[in-house]
C-alpha cells in the first residue's frame, strides 16, 4: 500500500499529476488546490497518498498535507460522496472554511462543489457536524475566560441563537458563526445571546 510519494513533478493535468520516482511515473489524482500548489515540472515534490484498490483499477490520490488527506476520507463517510466528489469539495473550499461552514450548518459552501446538489450538501453538513467539532472555530465543549479562576462555559444554544439572529440581519451563516464563535472564545463573563449578538455585530464591523 502506497502512503507517500517523493520524487519529481513529471506532468500536471486538469485533475491529476504524474510523479517520477526513480524513473517510474505514478499517476496521482489531486484536488485543484493541491495541483495549484505543486512546484514546476522537474522540481522535487512530496505528496501524502491514499490508495484505493478496486477489482478493475488501483487509483492513487495525492495530498499536500495530512489534514487534507483526513478531510478527503472524512467527507466520504457521507453516503453519496465518493472520491471524485470529495476532491471537488477540496478543490473549491479551503479546509478552514469547510470545517466552520459545517459547524455552522451552512450548506451553501459545500454546495459550490461540482456534483454536490442541495440534498447532498444538506446531508454532508448534517452528518459531519459532530465529527468535525475538533476542527471548527468553536469546539462542542468550549469554555471561555471569566472574571475568576474558573472558565465560563459557552452555551452552544446561545451561540446558535446569536448566529440565527445575525443571519436574519442578512449575514451569511458561516461568517455569522465565525464572528460569534470568535467573540465567545474571548468573552469575559456570562455569554448571553444578546451579548453575543452585540459583540458579533462589532466583530463584523457594524
């Protein structure tokens, strides 16, 4: 099983590249983001590899980081998401934006990817919400600094209510979530809905 390739860039295509390893060319399928970050033809490169073995083929998928590889496998745990769709998502959405949009339950972000319709986008953000908590801006069991020695727990219900209020004011769900999550992490005292809305608006420049 191939887990990593280190060699020279031999060719770069629309959805794949060829890596020359000691004279052997390996065809590696990659996201558009990874392909865009490859060095020039003939230069050295190292890619993390996910190997898919099927009855009729062996495909290699390459990633510039372990995190991208983790997300490639993670999104495929959702029914209807295969390797092609997973790469399409990673091609158009940065990992930070992807994790926070899922935490915010904003299906419009993954919906930008080719092959992801409204129903699949909804399924992705719904099924992955709990799984991606550790990647998002505000962990499920987050705490924020209080006046005393003990941290003040953030009520995720309050966060979601504040996000909904900002969305109703015309902000995109992901940007509203990022603003509220950011102020909640640094909130000094009890994190109430009205306070989160007020500081969230300030964070958004209002």
